[in-house]
C-alpha cells in the first residue's frame, strides 16, 4: 500500500459556509491566489455534500449530516463551480482534499432505501452510538454497504480529480474498511489520506492523523504550568516525527466553534505554538481566517461569515514559516534536540547542509535564560525576524521573554 510524503505540506481548512458572505465555491476561489502566495499547497474542504433536513441542528444544519454522498450542497453552488475551484487550485499547484464522513449519514440520506446498510437499536430504529441526534450510524458488517461507500469515494476522484480525503472520526470506522478503500482508490490515483483520530494503528493506512494529544498536552500545561512534562512530550514527538506524520493545529472547525478561538485557548502562546506546528515534526494546519486573525467563534449550524475587509496581518508570518518549512522539507529531516533547564524548547531542524535553529519559550510568565552546548550550534546564523547575523560557538547563552521565540537560519 503506497503512502504520500507529507513533509512539505501546508494544509488549509476551508469552512465554505463561513468563508464569505456568499458562502460559495466561486467566492472562495477568489482567495486561492492569496493562499498560494502565503505558502498553502493543500486545502481541505469541509463536507461538500447536501445536508439532511430531518432532525437537522440549528438553522442550517451540520455539514456532517449528509443526505447524499455523490451530489453537491446547493448552498455552495453547483458541481461545475466545484470543478472550477479544483481546476484553479491545481493550476496553482494546490492539492484539494474533501471531507469524508463514513461513520454516519443524515436521516434522509439516499441510502435509507437500503435499511440493512444501517445499525438499529433494540426497538429496530436507526440511531447513532455517540448520541448525535441528527445522524444515524452505518453498519460496517454489511459488505454491500462497504462497496457502495468505496464507489461513492471513487466518484469524486474520477469526476472531480480530488487529491485526497480528510476522514471524519476515522477511528469509528473499522481499520480493515479503510485498508480496503485505499487499496481500491490507489488504483485510480495516489491520494492524501488524513485521519481524524490519534490512534497509531491507523497509520497502517493513513498518511497523517490528528495530533490531539499535543493539543491537549498544551492546554494542560497552560492550566497547571507543568513545562517539564510538556518538554518531554515534545521531545518524544520530535524523535518519532519522521515515521508518523501528525497534523498540528491551534484551531480547526471543532476547536473554534466549541472550545473557542486559538486566542481564547492559548493566549499569548499562539505564535509559539504556530511555529511548532510548522517547524516541529508534523504537518501544519491553518483554519479559515487565522491569517486575519479571526477573533470570533464561527457557529456550526448558522451563518456568521468572516470579514475580509481588512488586511490579513498574519499572512507574512505564515508565509515566512511556510518558506522555512519548504526550505528544510527534503528527506531525511533530522532534528537535534538541545537540552536546557529553562522553559524554552530548543532544537535544530536540518536537511542536508541547511540548518534552522528554533527557540520557543513555552512559559507565559517566566523569562527563559539558558546555556546550550552542542557542536551543531557552531556557525554563522541570520535571525529570521530581524535579519541580523550572529556567529555562534559550540557553547552559547540565550535569553527569551515569556512566550517569545527566535528563529536562526544558518548562512553558508
């Protein structure tokens, strides 16, 4: 089973409904040139399929309660509009992933005509095991349903030339189904497979999975100020990063809607965490509007669009990180962890002769003063933010303010 190399990916999640006043594929397409300039080379479209109206949530319902796997949500436009978006993205060398909800459907899905496709409770009623009221669970013991699911996924590869799937709640679907689906779909085209789960077993099939544990560890650190434990956790992710690709994020549609914006969750640590997501051992995710930055929660079941009337003040920050990531994206990527007894995480990311020195102070209160001693430090570096050049020896002293960062690129 082939796998896609994710070392150079910069993924952008698109909430089509909230992206513009129009909330359409065509309106979003106008942003593709800007995103390409920002360093984005892959986009993930939240579910593009129509929403079941039976038992729907709120005013507009949830994207994740679909009524068909092979038609377009009219809220977003037409199939031709989607094809226009994808074609324009491909012209800009941006890959397109679509969200795939394989665990459940809405109550009025096309497949209701096949009741054996669904699980039932003791009262012989359709239901969802997680208690979600607007969806019903599919029965993966039904091989006919599995074949129909793969047929539906194949439709979008053949018809729209998509480049991959972000698989919603992937761990709720048996791993052997995903193995079967990827085997069949790989015959059409090599795709990118992203699993919304944090289960290492799913890397038998998926190229990437969510770094939920990282997100949770950082939130825990902020609450209890246990920086030592967090640094051990981050060091472990560095050492395993080349083998298991994780998706790192400070926000996504779930986090933003239900837990708050990244600034509500992480405060002044947002830049530090963003740098980790780009330059640590994983794949970074940018959610719709983070480049503005967006300071509001986007509702899940109603309309409240982003405003693009002001300049995107963080576009340059994201572009800089994307450029650094691309510069050091060649395999094998080597990480040198620099031990120190401060709240600062320090490491060197290198690829061949290219070296990037990364300092991140994970304390929001404490100044980080630390000594480093490593042969790889020796050399001439340029501060990425200021452009000032420094010559470092094997042993050096550094200082960072709370939640401050410093990036140094070696000059040859």
